[in-house]
């Protein structure tokens, strides 16, 4: 059993240039740039409430995964097996964040969509992401199985949290409660984080969530009803233009913060907060101004 969970020698004969390209594609679906593309586009062009829930689920899952990694401090496989070593650096392996988030994210989308093809797609994509971490040699079987189990647990807990009875009670609370919970949780990370590790990086997820929620609240006020979207080719223009704008904003904020001498962590927190605000308020406001989003 120990051999099965930790030995990675079996992966070497499976490798080829074509397979490596395919699994690099799958593994991209678990890195930050993908989420910065996928979540805003889903918010703009699909369903803003669904993608706000999905963003909350991913944020919670990422924080839990980061805490568990630093709690267990389980080393990744030998660097000799790693094809994705530059991006994982010296981070810990157990549980696999890619596996945990992939299961939670894609299965939740399928659950919300309630379509058989969506479940088939979710299983295919999640399986591809999970196996990509083994293929690339940055996680062993134990890491991935733990990530899958925790992803399923995340789904069950989140489904309970967003149950209509719970949501109805939550909505009766003042609107500022959402923001207060996030703001209280951020400094709490430094208290609850295990093994003396530094949660500076993972705190960025909560700052992004804060900006996302603030923007979503402003967006709902400006456009109470789901917008009417333009022709398909204009939607492509919206998606491409909006994402290019997001990454230009990100680069400008980071370089600007460094130029004026802000600490790197503060610059990063400010940048991701504004990026969340951009995704859910600034970009939709621009789209409405250009006539690409209209109220019914």
C-alpha cells in the first residue's frame, strides 16, 4: 500500500511529448490565471449569482487546502519526477490543491446546471486535472486521493451552507455582514495558521473575494435584473476585451505599487481587491456604457 501511495516510477513510461502537452493543458485549469479568466467571463456572460457562489466555494476550498498543506507539511515527490516543478516551488504536497478544487468546482457547476452532459464533462475535466498532477510528478497518489476526498467533502458542506433555508436566514441579516465576515477572517488566518507558517499568500484569496462581493453588490444595485446580452460575436469581444483589461490592470497595479514603494504583500492585496471589484462592477459598468449589456 505504501508503494502504491508514494512510488512515482510507474509514471515515467507513460510520458511523451503529446501526453505532456495534454496534461499541461489540464493542469493549467488549476492555476490562478485560469480562475482569473474563467470566473469573470462566467459572471459577465453566464450567471452572476452562480459564479459568485462558485467563487466563494473556490475561495473556501483554497484556504482549507492551504491550511492542511501547512499542517501536514508533506513533501512532494522527488524533483527527479517533476515536470511542473517551477510552479510548485517548495510548497507542500498533501492534499493536492488541484484535485480538491477541481472536484469542488466542476462538480458544483454540474450540480447547479442539472444536466447529464454537464456531469459527464465535470467528471472528465476533474479526472484530467487530477491525473495531470500525477503525470507531471508533482503529487503522489496519496496527495491526489486526499484532494479528491476533501473536494467531495467541500461540496457537501457548501451545499448545506447555500441551502435555501440557510440563505433565507442569512439574507435577513444586514448586507454588511458578508464583508464583516471576510474582514474578520483575514487577520484570523495569522492566528489559526499551523506550524508557524505564513498565510500571506493564501490571504490574497480573501482579499479577492472581498473585492468580488463589493463589486457584485454595486453591480446588483446598478442592474437589478439579469442583463440581456448581445450577439455571440460581441460576447467574444466582451470576454476577450474584459480579460485583457483585467490582466493589464493587474500588471499596472503591481508595478505601480512597487514603484511607489509599497510592500509587496500590501501591493498584492490591493491589486487582487481591485481586480475583484473590476470583475463584478467596473467591467460590467463599461459593458453597459457601451451598450453590450442591457436591462430587460
